[in-house]
C-alpha cells in the first residue's frame, strides 16, 4: 500500500527541479486540477456561483464590448452620489453601483485581488482610490482600441491614478481581465504581482539565460555565509517598465516551448508561480538562493 501511495504521490505534487516547479506536462495538469477545485477561483470562473454575476467576470461576460460604453456615461456624477451614500450608510450604495459597470468592475478586481485601492484617501468609506482610478480610466482616449492592441502604456496610465500609491498590480490585472473577458483576447497583457516578481529571476535563468537573469536580481552579503538572492523585478514598476516586464515573460514562454516543447499561456505562467510560492517567503528564498551557485 505504501508503494502505491508513493507512485500516486507524483500526480498530486509539483515536479521540482533545483527546488522549484518547472513547466512540465505533469505540472500543467496538476495546476489545472487545483484551479478547477479551488473555491477562490470559482467566484470568477463558475457562472453558477451565486456571486459570479456581481463579480468583474460576471459583469464583463454579460456586457462584453458594450462594457466600453462607460465613456459616454456620467460615471463621475453617479460615483459622487454613491460616495455620499456610503458616508451616510454603507448598506445603501447598491443603486449607485448598479448604474455604473466600470465602478463595479474596478471595485471587484480590487477586492478579489487585494490590490488595496480602497485603502487610499482620508476615509475608506469614500473609496477614494477607486473613485480616482475610475476617473482616470474614463479619461483614457481610445481605451478599447489600445487594449485590443495590447498597448503597454495603458498599465502606467491606470497605475498612476492615485497620487499616494503606484498601483501597478491592479492596473495590470484590470488590463488582463477586461481584455480577456470583454474582448476575448488572452495574449494582450500579463499579470504583475508580488509573488511572480519575487521569483521571476529563476525562470529567466532557466528559460532565457544566466546573463539575462543577472539583470533582474542582486546578491545581498555576497561572499558571506548568509548571502542571499533578491529579485529586483519590482524596479520595473515605473512608466516604461511594463513593456520590459511583459517582454521578459514572453521570452520565458518562448524558452519553455523551445526547450521543452510545451506551449503555455500567460495565465498558466502566472498561476504556476503564484500557486506554488504564495504565502511562503521561505520557499521563495530557498529557490532564489539556488542562483548563488552560478554567481
């Protein structure tokens, strides 16, 4: 029985090389199974989920390209009214939200992905970060066309909406989800988040090359017993940074296909790294430190 368990074990654990998961057929199949049965994803992936309709996925699925009609609506007036309602009674803001799909999508993405727009401003109840982000998105000319084209400068324009915080992660996710669902384009944008950026040098090293990887990490306490590797990918959170970030992920994806004859999507790339490394700084550090042997 124990040998049978050992044989089965490989099917429900990630295949690791050098201490971290690679893009193998086994890992891709495991990843898809994990996502299928993860309740955290069901809200935005399962149309039968009771909360799907009010999520960004439900709204975008229902509206598709008509979602972009918000540019002709007076969203700012509605949102100001909603802000007043929230201040008076947090439970009486549904009318405002129902009238403005853009606000609901921004709010849902922020809530589900914990990108903290709601924490901006002097009062959480005013949802100042969301209001400013919605205003910025409304002001963007040719948004639909630029999103279809995968214009990387959109991420910066949205990320810089709030003066006190550069919301790079939220902006990338907004572009990904809207282009994927409303425009049915899965190859226009890729997600930036802290988990992915923290281990990205590992995958640059494996699938692009050592010299390229060294551009995206630093060694702290080099030459000492407590030497450690730190990702510097977060330095790309700037005006021109998203294009470089997406380009390097494109090179990794091409490297996976060239070396292992496996085609992966942006979504699979993001999910693999996030699923394995989320919530474990120890896993991240141990994996990154494997780069020390080549430095």
